[in-house]
C-alpha cells in the first residue's frame, strides 16, 4: 500500500501546483526540487563530459525518519533512488523527490554525492485539503527557496 501511495505521489508531483489555496481543485503533491551543480570554475558537475563530475551511480538519497537515516530505494519505480539527472537547455540538472514525512515540521533529505561529499536539504511542507505543497527549502541550513517569492523550485548549486 505504501508503494502504491508513493507511486501516486510521484506521478501527481509532476503536475504543477498553484500557490493559491482557493485555486486548488484537486489533490496536488509538490514534493520535488531541482538543482544544477557547478564548481567554482563554472564546470557542470552533473555533465558526464566534465572531468571529476558526479557519477549517477554514486549518488544516494537518505530520508531522516524518526531520527534515523533511511536510504531511499523503491525498485518498482522508474527512478528507484528518487532522483533523476537530465539535460535542461545548456546544462544538466538533478530532480530530487524530497522527504515529506514530517509535516508540518521540517523534513530532512541527505544527498550523498559520493563517499566523501554529503549535503543536507531541509523542506517545509503544508497540507491544504488533499494536497501537500512545498513552502520552503534550505540547503545546508541556508534558505534557498520560498514559495512566496519564487515559483521555479530550482537552485544553482556551486560546490
């Protein structure tokens, strides 16, 4: 049952949500965030053509649930590790389905880029009727997104 709910959540998260509480006409699950990842020399670290790029098979997501870090893996999904790297215009991006298990408090997702590099993504979600909407996102404790000022759900990360 949990896997069925997650699959439905993932499908529905692909649908854009409207900010206006009154305008929501049906369930909306807004659970993902997108990043591009560059180094200080402006090299795309998700691009396989870049030297020392992040290898997709090395990247892992962990959700903090009840104080424990749980590695995310659902074998029955198209993206079982809850992220997808894709090309967007002239760069690569990673779309991450964030942990939403702690509504109305902050939920924590850890992204392990490789064995030596892990970052923390915190997100605040709100339940409105049958919907779950992302309200704010923090990256390593720095607020990087707020739904009231930015609709894009995207951040350019410099590592």
